[in-house]
């Protein structure tokens, strides 16, 4: 099994270091094409951290393509090592800065479900522009989903979950349907995979604030 690494929790996606587009389009592994065809069901984790969720999801669904994206190069390398160690030829890890690379990594209409799990809260007002779910990223996300595609968001910070809900359930967006009902959270985890952060949250007896949206 791949050994753990120390994960840097906060990276400024708007810094000059990350401003240059350098992500490459995600390629479907040949073994998966032979099993599931040229357009397999595809699930993408945005900001995969140590990739525990993506590894578990790929192992549970060998006929799906699971894509683990992260802005931290060391994390991407670690995710690839974990996938190789687990023998998962349906898991692809790739570099992506959502602020500049997102539209270059995934083809329009190619994704069945996005997972955004426990994003950095960026509490300070001057840092809120670094949050993931904002108008431009949401527009690209919508364009990459297939018809009936889904966005899954989870956080252990109520304020962050509410900010996402306000962005999508609010008047600015009517293209997503909240699967739990308008302005409601989804209670359980239906995916059979959990991130390390979710494991820690549950061990502490805290609640995971979960949202599921389907593209209308």
C-alpha cells in the first residue's frame, strides 16, 4: 500500500505560480475502453487530497472512469501511486487549477457526476474569491456534465455548505434541481466511498453537510 504524505491544506489558486494553463485533457485508459466502451460513466473528484474517496469509488465501480483532480502536484503523484498499488486501471489522477485549467481538462458533456468534498473554507472576506463554487467555475461545471448529470458537495462547515446552497438554489441558477428538495441537505452518503476528512468528521461525532444536485 502506498505510504501517506503530509498534505498542504491551503494553496492559493490565484497566485502567479498557478496562473499559467498547464493541465492536459484527461485520457481514458485503454483497458477501461475495452471493458466499458469509449464513453464510460465518468465521475470526477475536484480537489482529491489523498485520493481516498476516488480510490474507494474506483474499486467499487471498475467499469466507471474515476478522475481525481488536484492543484498540488505532489498530491497528483501520490494519487497515481495509490491507483497503481491498488491495481486500478479505471482511476486517472491529473493536475488542475479550477480557476484556469478546468475547461481544458474535461470535454463538454463528458461527466456524469462531480464530487466536491470538504473544500477549503477561506473564511476571511478577502479570500472568499478563492472558493471553488463561484459563477465562472459553475458555468464550466454545467457545460461538462452530461444530461441528467450530478453535482455532489460535502462539507463539515455549515457556513460553506450554505454558501454553496445559496449559489445554486438561489435565484442566480435554475439549471440544477436539489435532489433533497429546495434548500434542503441530503442526509446520508449513498456512494460507498468516503474521504479521509469525512472519516475524521464522523469519528468526532460531527455532521457532514451534503448537497446533491442534478442538471435539469
